[in-house]
């Protein structure tokens, strides 16, 4: 303005502000460029993953149909191979055993299909009928995932005054405790948090929660899992409608199945394992395992077996795996029914690498061996008033899978050594036939596009994971969770 002068300080301040504005603008542009680069990189990475997934699926179908065609062309060789086996005492005995087992499996499968169509989940009861519930979330080296888990539980469509939420950090070595504390800040009195002085294992974290909890029903949820708003009320409703219900298994699906191949395969496998197999088991009142990702237990049933459960040993060593299967067994032993709720969903993370996958399967396999031995002690007794034949049939089916692990491994090695082409062709043809049911089942329940991963998973399991059960049997006494440790 005319007549006004600008001092050196005012000029300096104006120049400095201009520089600051320019710096802010430059920083903003830099952040935008970084975001654009990151998004471009992610889009490129996802495109590469999609191409890889497509190539893997194409390779899967090439192997399956190629194997089936080769098996058709080699019919004469197959006939000669079977004749040679029939002329051998050992071979003939094995054929009789394999034929009997095949007949049992086919009959058992047809019975399962019949039971599946009869199954219906229990509808949610009213708010007034819902029992009081204590949700226990044990966490170890879970990082920010535990925050997501706790907030999803707090967002449940469940009466707040009937819900007690406990988070227990089992001596994590990462920032898990920090995220539990952050969840506490967000949820306030709705969440109670506890920290174990040292890592003692998931069983001990749950044990602390069971002793603190005040609910009529205990719900356990893994710290890398997300529940839907109606999950809790659907999960606990069977306890209201069935007085003899001692435990309920939730419906586990895969959370991280958007891009990586292994989670896509496991998602199809989980749907088959839960929505088909556990539906069948539920019809017989004998779900064999309530999963750690989502399970509910009547508190009175838990307290009846809690001392035995926390002090359980195998081959003289404390049991630090299979706590979910062990609890299920002990509740079944009380004469209680264990059911499945298909309408109670939880989404959980699964391994994305082969190493993580086989470690998880080894842990499950060892637990399966141990708990089948335990179940043998009561399943053929008068352990409950209701029908027991179904429970015994389920047990026999599982026992046969374990008992035949070594005979079939030896036969496979012999077959590979003596007739590698026949083995490859017959195996791929068998996978094409046997895996078509999981494909059709998943397609019916959740859509066709992801269902074909069942074929790829069967190939992976047949050629890359066949050794799991024999190894788990041989090392059943070994301890260790195997996964979740920091790299």
C-alpha cells in the first residue's frame, strides 16, 4: 500500500512462510507420488499373482486330464498289474484289504451325504433367552491382528450386559501386548486384559481365562480371526435349545484367501471339512473337534474336566498341543453332545507358505493320533444315554485313516518303484474323480470360480503332504506348537 514500508523482519517472515508452504506442497506431492507408486506396484504384483494362479490352474487341469487319458490308454497294463498282484499272496491279501476298505469308505460317504441333507443349524434365540457368555482370546506373537479380532467381537449383535470379553497375552515377543492395550483404550470396561509373565502355551492362557470367566458359556476365539456380527448369538443358541449340548463348533473359513494360492486351496478344504463333515458329525451329536478359531463350551462341562485337561500328558510329557481336540473328547466322555453351527462364521488366517502349512498339519496330525488313543478308552463304553453307534462309526473311520497310513505309504513307494507311469496316471485319474465332489460342493455353497482349487489342493496333498500322517504317528510324543514363532 502506498506510504507503507516493509521491514526486513516482515520480509524474512513472508519469505520463510513461502518456503514452508513450498515445502509442505513438495512433501504432499512426494506422498502422492509414493502412494501412486505403491498402488502401481501392488496392481502389478496382483496382476502377476493372478497370472501365476491362472497358470497353476491350467497346469492342474493338464495334469488331471493327461493322467486320465494315459490311464485309459494303459488299461491293458493295469489289468496285467492286478493279475500279478492276485497271483501273489501278499498282493492278493492287500487287494482284499483295499477292496474292503474302499467298500466301507463308499458306504460311509453315502451315509454322510444322507446325514448332510438332514442337517439344519439352530436358529438364533431371542436376547432374553441368550445365556451369559465369556469370550476368551488367547494371543501369542499376533501383532495388530489381535486388535482386529477384539474389535470384531465387540461389534457383535449380542447384549452387552451378557458379554464378558477377555484378552490374554501369552508372553508375546512382538507388539501383541501393545495392540491389546490399544483395544482396551478403545473398548474400555467392555474388555479385560491380562498378560502371562512368560509364554506357557495356549492351553495355559485359556486355563487362566476359564478361571476368570463368569459366563454360563465359554467361547474361545483365536487372535487372528474375525467374527461376523451374528456369530456369537448363533454359536451359543444350541445350548438354550438342547440341555445336553456340551460344546459347539463354529464354521471356519479362510480370511487371507484373496491372492495367495495356498489359502485359496485351504478355503475349499475348510468348507468341505466344516460345512460337510461337521454337519454330518453334528447330526450324530459327535463333532470330533471344536476348532480353536471358534468354539463354545458349557461352563459346567468345562469345570468338570478342567483339572484333567490342564494336567494332560502324553508319553510322560505335558500336552502343549491339541487343546481343542482334548477338550472336545473330555466333554464327549461326560455323555454330552457336541454340535456344529453352520450359521456361525469366523474368518481366520492360514499359512501362505509350504513350510507353515506342513508345520500346522504336523501339529494337527500329532493331536489326532493322541486324541484317537484317548477316545478309544470310552467310545465303546456306555458313555451316554443317547445313541452311540454314530460316534463309534466316526471313530472307526478316523482310526482306519491312521492305521492304514503306513501300509498305503509302503504300497505307494512300491508302486512308484515298480510301475511309475501306471502310478502317475492312476493317481491323477483318481484325483480327478475323487476331488470332483468337493468342487461341486463348494460351487453349490459359495460359487464355482474358487471351487476348482480343490483339484490343485488334492495334487499338492498327494505329492507334497502325503508324509504328514506317517511322520505325525512316528513323532506323536514330540512337543511344540511349531508355528507363530518370530523369524
